[in-house]
C-alpha cells in the first residue's frame, strides 16, 4: 500500500478517491431502486423508464469526454509553437 503524504490535496488521495467511487455508486443504485416505489411520470415516455436518468447521465458524460478529447486534438499545438 502506498504511503499518503499529508500535504497532498484530499481529492487526490487514493483512499478518498475510493471512498467517492463507493459513495457515488451507492447513491446511483439508491436512486434506481427508489424508482421501483416512486412512479416517475415521464414527459416523453422514454424518460419514465427504470434507470433512464442514470443511463442518460452516463452517456452524456461519455459524450462530453469524447468531445473534449476531439477538441483537444483539434486545438493542440506543437511543443515549440511559441518559440522563436
């Protein structure tokens, strides 16, 4: 196990990252489980499906990451772009 330095920011510590993954996964699972007891009235029909919010959020996040990667490739400059 790696030794955590005290001067590291709390968001970059492996223990905190692991805890955040567990907490966010538990909240997402709880929201999907609650949809069994709470009727969600969807406006378009598809948004009333079980787990739609979780799937839609995940796909939007993946789309944003892929768009950012593509934009980064488009805007990337050479390492010596500002040199004489």
